[in-house]
C-alpha cells in the first residue's frame, strides 16, 4: 500500500545579523573610488572622441549661418503672406454675412 506523505512548509529562518566588518567598510570606500575612476575614464574618452571630430572652418560656419538666416527670413515672409491672405478672406466672409 501507498503511504501517505505529509508535506510541511519549511520553517522560516530569520536573517542573521552581522556587524559591518572592516572589509565591508573598505568596499564602501572602493565604490566611491570606482565611481571616480569611471568619471575620469568618461572624460578621457570624451576628449578622445572630440579630437576625432572634423570641425568646420570659420568660412564654412559663416556660410551656414547666412543660409540659416535666409531660410528663416523667407519662411517668415511666406507665413506673413498666408496670414494676410487668410485675413482678407475672413474679412470678406464677415462682410458678406452682415
């Protein structure tokens, strides 16, 4: 015959409190120094990457600024023209309605 097996939940164990040892305190200090080393490494890598950038000359920069200003002025004129046209149409519709 088959025996009946009783299943019981394992007894809960409480975590054992341990005092912070010198090694734990040392690891905490190491974490700060690791953070500092990571920051320094990030700055070194950033400086390295910035050296690889091909920076535009002053003449190229001036040309790009002029092109950007011309595009903004033309866009402003086009928007102003559409606004004036819309204002004329709305005023005409309002005058028809009176």
